């Protein structure tokens, strides 16, 4: 399995790039959004990849972050969503927009992707709605990982994640309190990474955690998104 490629960008196509890795050229299919972020031909580039294997076909699909790769994997688990349709959704909405649309049940947003009809968009929402908050919770760590399009030679230390929001942990004698603080902090970070203001996100998470003191990160995200959606 090829999980990542780092090399020189040799060619940019309409829906793919050619990356030279040690003299071997790899054709990698990417979304419109990823393609637009590619550096000029001849410069260094790197992508996380997923290899599609069929009897008569081998295709590589590339992603700038592990979070986007995970969303692509989930989208292709839906019947009727192939690798290219999943790329179209991610290219239209990005991983954060995809997460928000699925979690809030916004099939219209999914339908905005080229080639995705209303029935298929509704199926995506129905099949992935329960899984989306979990991916968003994991996305706090995934989004903090390396971003690889473009990347190869770093001039300095990697930037901090955009939403490094953390609460002070309770005393060690209160393990349940520590867990609740961690869930709250991770939910808040995930919401801010989705583009919500810190104040609005914190208010929503606080309301949910008060109403549901036993809620984990995924539940906090889901319920907070519903509150934020009502305000919007």
C-alpha cells in the first residue's frame, strides 16, 4: 500500500498530477481544491495517498492532510459513492464543510458536488451522520498533523494548529472531571477548526455539557452543531 508520496511535481492535469519520486513518475488523482493548492511544475510536493485496486485498474488518489484522506475513505464506504465522487464532494466542500454538512443533515450542500444527485446526497447524510462527530473528534489530532500539499523542505518549525484551545485540567483526584475537561476542550477545538468563532463555540459546548454532563467529544460536537445551526 502506498500511503504517501514526496517528490517533484512534473505535470498538472485537469484532475491529476504527475509526481516524480526518485525517477519514477506516479499519476495521482486529486480534487479541484487540492489541485489549486499545488506548487508550480518543477517544485517539491508531497501528498498522502490511497491506492484503489481493481482487476484491471490501479489508481492513486492524493490528499493534503490525513483528515481529508479519512473523509475520502468514509465517503467511499457509501454505496454509489466512488473514489471520484468522493473527491468531488471534498473538492467542493473541503473536509470541514463535508463534516458540517453531514452532521447537520444538509444534503443540499453535498448535492452541490458535481455528479452527486439528491438521492445520493441524502444517502451520504443518512449513512455517515452518526460517524461524522467521531471523525471530527479525531480530526483535532489529524488536523494537527503534517499538511503535505505542497511540502518537502521546511524552512522552520511547523505552525501551530489553528485551534489550540485547551481548558485547565481538574485535579488528579477527579478522573471523571479530567475526562469531561478533555472532551470539552477537544469539542471546542473541533468546532473552531470548522470555522465557528471561539465565543459561539464555547457557549454552545458549555450549554451542552451542562445539559448532558456525561457527553463525550463526539456527542458534544453533534449537539453543539445543532445549537449553532439554530442560531445561524
